[in-house]
C-alpha cells in the first residue's frame, strides 16, 4: 500500500512539473514583475545606468530602464501615482543573476527540469526560444528562455500590455 501512495505521488509530481505555463513570473535574485523601483535599488544597489522616456502606446505614461551588468529592468509609472514605478519586464543575459534557479549558461534540460515543458517554441535569429505563458488572472504575460547550442543565453519576462 505504501508503494502505491509513493507511485501516485510521483505521477502527480511529474504531471505538475510538465505543465507548460507558470502561474507568475520567475524572480531575478528575488525580484519579479511588480517589484517597485525602490525595492530593486534597495536589493541590487545603484544601477549602472538609468534612463527615462515616454512609454509606447500600449503602456502609456513614462518608462524607466534600470541597467545592471547582464540585467535590465523596465519599469512603468502607476497612472494613479506617477512617481511610483513598477517592473513590467526584465531581461537577464549574465550567469551572475539567478532566475528562480535558472542561470545563463545552463543546459536546456536544467531549464526544463525547473519549469517543466514549454507552452510554445519558435526560432528567433536562428535560436530556439521557449515560451512559458503566465496565468492571465494572476500575471498575464510570458517568460521566454533563449538558447544557443542547447545552452541558456537570455531570459526575458514581461507583462502583456496590449
């Protein structure tokens, strides 16, 4: 009987791990979509550069980009509080940063083990890109893993704005 329960547990664990979507975005060193500018700076320190510009028509308002070596956060202002900026997208290109257990340089099998089977795949500039869609009710958007020769080279996570 004990073995039966163990078998059932592993079958459910395998099913849960093979899902093609994430409930919400992974986090970069503990910071995910929705983090405030103050939280990012408090946790990671002063960025190498910070730029501010008018956001595109989907987002509206103002966009701030914080850059760290191998990491970029794009934040948008809150329509109700224009001085408050929250992360709506991040891009990781350095193994220095932990993306909920994944790091640039890991094999695609390690990413699959962490996040399960992708929702979709396509090729961009000859590179496979794995898309993991996020729950529309929690955090609509996607997290995308870019590979070159079976190795992770970039992670982009973003909210769907349009």
